[in-house]
């Protein structure tokens, strides 16, 4: 398995953890039985629960950029210093972004998001031979 595919697998594992935390926040706010039912009459979300929902949505949106790029690189047999670095930047920036977002710390979160986008851009440019 290429390093890029390893980082994709790790990124999916991180997404799974984020979804679990989001689910736990719903159970903590509404109880397990309410969350196991149709969820028609739930309490308003807590600040943390709403934040975790936004984090989950944000992560999903960004994974849709990263995953296809890594899979295209794998199918095309492209793996070089730039694709590996781009995958590393994406993965580690998403860890930092998730932590920053979960705690609600200001200002740096958009920069961490941008770092992930730059990582995707590096993989994209390597696919077309711009970064060799």
C-alpha cells in the first residue's frame, strides 16, 4: 500500500472517531432511547453538539476532495514526494482542525482548513506533473 493510501485510511479512521464523538454528543443531550428512535422531538442541540455536527459536515466535505485524488494517484501509479507530503499535510491538518473545532478555539481553525486544501492541491498538481 502506498503512503498516500495509508493516509487515506487514517483519514477515514479519524472521520469515524469524529462521527462517534458527534453521536455521543447527541446521546449525552437526548439520551440513548431518544436517539435510537425516530428523533422527531429532540431537545435543541447543545453548543458542543451543534459544533460537532458542523465538524462532521466539514470533514465529510473535505474528504470528498482528498479521497478521489489519492485513489486517482494510486490507479495512475503516481506516488512521489509531493503526493506523500500533500497527503501528510491533509491528514495532520485535519487532526489539528478537528481538535481546534471541537474545543471552539478561535482564529486558527480556518488556517488549518486551508492547510488541508493546500495538501489536496499538492496531490492534484502532482497528478498533472506540475509538481514532480
